[in-house]
């Protein structure tokens, strides 16, 4: 009987500790304003999808990244994006080694430009893009560590709508903002999205877009920028 009482007491203590840990994690999740959305997992080296991603990939773990950005989150610092559900948060890049991945096109480097069709996931329509190959650029001029990170945020409502439209399972997440993309750059304001991204967004949620109609003025602003710039990718 004594052994049984000790066993039951030990089990009760273990259960109590487990419940406390679960409550703590739940409170922590609810207190976070920002969470890295699964769409953005490809930008972190601790996730398998990063192996096929050609853009900026962070070596810092997702959990550590979330801790830093939530500590720096201030609603008053949010900048409007291309739609009401989209915001930008610019923070100093003093905790990652992410490099700048957008360069001006010059007579000296334009011969290095390449093009290809690509889709960000299996649900999207592939679109044509142009880029500088990272391996070629690193031998010509080393890329510098970015001064800022542009966190592109989507509201929880919009993320749920897009996931439903593409047949994805609903996420049990309460954070009001999901980080859907992260840009490493040297300026603390928005770089226009590429024209082809704006066109894809206009296609609708079923094709991987957001369903926001094309705005001609915004499109022409993007064209003027990207006519003379290109991304550096793998």
C-alpha cells in the first residue's frame, strides 16, 4: 500500500507539472503578437522546406526569431502594406547574418542575369522571374549583411481565408499577425513587390494569390524599381 501511495503521488506530481507547462505554453502563445506562418518556414534552415528555397534563409531557429521580434513589436510602428490585411514591421538586423539580396542592374553585372519559371509552393501557378545567381555574385562582389529586416505580416483572418481557399487545414493559432515573408535589406521602408507578384495576387486565393485586384499606379511604381533591380538567389 505504501508503494502504491508513492506511485500515485509521483504520478499526480508529474501530471500537475505537465499541466502547468501546457498552461504556460498556451499563455505564451496567446501573448505573442507575431508568429512565423508555415508559409514562411522555408526561410529558416531548421525546416526541411528551406533546402529548396532560393531566397534568404535564416540560420537562427524559428523560436528564437519569434522571441526577438515579439520583444521589439510595437503596434504603432506597423506600416501599411498593399491591402488592409497586410502590414510591414521594420526592425534592425542585429541578430542574424542575413545578407542583402537585391542589387541594382549595371552594365558590369547585367550579363549575369538569369530567368526561370518558379512557384512558391505546389499550389501556385509558376511565373517567370529573373535573378542573379548567388554563386556568381559572391565571386564578383561579396554581399553585405543587411541593416534591416522587413517583416511582411498578414492578419490572422486573411491567413485563414487563403488556407481555406487552397484546401489547407485550419491552424489553431491565436496570434493576430502571421509573418509570411522576411526581406533582408539596407533600407527601413518597403521595397515594391515585383510586378509578377502583384499579378499573381490578382489571380485569386485559389491560385496562391490574395485576391486583391491589380492597382495600376502601384504596379507602375513596382515596374520602375524592378526594371533596374533584381534579386540574388541560389
